[in-house]
C-alpha cells in the first residue's frame, strides 16, 4: 500500500539482499510480509520512527538480488528500529534463508521530489 509521505526522511539504510537461487528469491517475495515483516512488526517499527520502506527487485544484473530501502525520522529512530529488527526479524530470516546482506547507511543531503 502506498501512502503519502507526511514526515521528512533524515536517515536512510539501503540493504542489498543476494539470494543463492531464483527459487529462494521468489519464496522471499511471496512470504516476507506474512512470515517475517508482519503487520505487528511494521507497526512497532513505525512507532519507533520508521517512515517508509521499499523493496525492489534488481533486474539489470546477473544475480538474484533485491534492494530494501528504509527511511527514518532520525538516526535515533534508526537505532531503535535496529533493536526491533534484531529481536523480531533476524532470527526468522536466518532460519529460512541463506541470504547475503550488504547495508549502506547515510544521512539525506539532497532530496528532489517532483
């Protein structure tokens, strides 16, 4: 569901998720909301300061990759959300997927919106 953004993004985390096979990637896409990123987890992250998260499938590379972007109100909100993710998401992901992750974190310095 896409909702209008009413808060400004200050801190971002862009995660690359590489899957060993197309089957694992497709399974993750089909089940990530109901099994891992549940409505309860997302509500808790929103309360902690998560503004927006977006998942996209990378199509211009010869691999099985998704990117996930998280936008936060502040760096403090990012840190609070990381605690929630470590406790409620990471254990589920580790049990179900053999995924390699790479994170890029930063502070927004330029944001063009049309």
